[in-house]
């Protein structure tokens, strides 16, 4: 077996348990706190609770900022692998919302100048948060199956657009301000209780593809949408992300497990590295499915039909 290492930046939102289980190294970025101090972006709930963090973020969203690992930090991790003769697959958050991929490529070129025989490949996930983390787990499983680093990287490049997001974000202000969301303006000023439903797009962002009137209608429409877009649900690992919406995530997990019977289904926290730019209010499932259409026309038609049946 051609063993290789996997490095993912901290926006993958993989818990320590997952990163250990799948032998994925997580490279943290940076968070600037309201007091202007800087900490590791891959912050766990050790110094602050999830509830306290999101409560404070809601009060002063502009006082928290994030930055990805810089090129020197990527280079240090790459050089460690190169010096040991280990092939390295580097995965980054979507280039549509971060400069992490560019920093990784700059680092790769600098390391190759010193270690010209180093085998390093950088993959732009075009995803973020648990959607990115799920991709990293698929990469680790391909490695376990005996795939080479190049074979694994090629699979990711060819299949990244099959990683779906199906859920809602009931506060769009954070992602819109941070440039993480397209088609957001049309949904500002909507009535309380409306659930904007989002899906990943070709720009590496999330696009609002519909809106449900209340949680009950949203759950029903999302289940229909997943049914139309998922592939081999019984064999899948599904992530459910939540930013201070744990009861809703637990309900969604129960509904998905009952309807699709996936191999595994986990509720994932969105840690501060992504949470600062998403804000409270996210509840979404992440899974592997059919390729997403370039203009999301197919996905919009599916969700509109599902909403018509359930709104």
C-alpha cells in the first residue's frame, strides 16, 4: 500500500475524535477575538462553551474575524512530510470564500524548490465546514482501500461537486456580510419562522434555493430533496451540522435515520473557525449524491416541488 498523509485546514470542522480515527492532520488558522487577541482558529469547546460563544457572536458579530493558515504555516507542514519522504494530500476550504488554497499552492512551490522529489498535491474542496470534513473522511477511506495519493486526489477533483448541503440557515446576516452566500438579498426582511434553504453551488458558496414556512414544512421538503439527490443512502456517512441549533439537528437526524437508514449519521458542531462567518441558525445535512447542476436549476426545481407539497 502506498501510504500518504492527509492535511486539512481547520475549517473542515472535524472533531478530535474524527481526525484521530481517520488519521487526518488538521492545520488551524487564526481567530481575532473582540479584545483583539489572536488564538488558534481550530478552537474546541474548552475555553468557552458553544452556547456562550454563539450568544456573544450574535451580540457583536463584527468583533470576531478569521484568517486561514498562511503560506509559511502550510509550508512547515509540507516540509515535514517531504523531509520524511511521505506523500501529502492537502485539502483546503473553498477558494470561493478563502485564500487558503492559494496559500497552500504557494507553500507547495516553495517546498518543491527545496525537495524537488516531494509528492504533494493540493485540492480545493469548494466546500466548507462539515461538508469539507466529510470529503476529508472520504479521502481517508480511499487511502484505507489502498488508493494512492494521486488516485485519491483525482477522485476528489472529479467528485467534489457531489457533496451536498441540505438544510436551513434562519439568520442570513452573518454569511451575507462575510460573502459566504449568494442570492441572499431577496430573503432579507422575510417573516419570522421562514427557513431559507441552501445548497452548495459551483462558486464554492451556498445559494438559497427556496424558503419554507416553518420548521415542519422545512423538514418535510428537505427529506424529499435528499431522497431525490442522494445516492446509496444505506451505505453513507451523513453529517448534520448545527450552530446552536442542537434540538433541530437531533430532530433532523431522527427523521433522516428513519427514512434512509444510512450506515452512519452524526451531529457535528461548527467550530468557531467557520462559525464566526456562519453565525447561529445553521441546521443542515451533508451527504454524497448526484452531481450538482452548474446553475442549480435542477436543485431549485426539486426544492420548489418539495416545498409546494409541504408549505
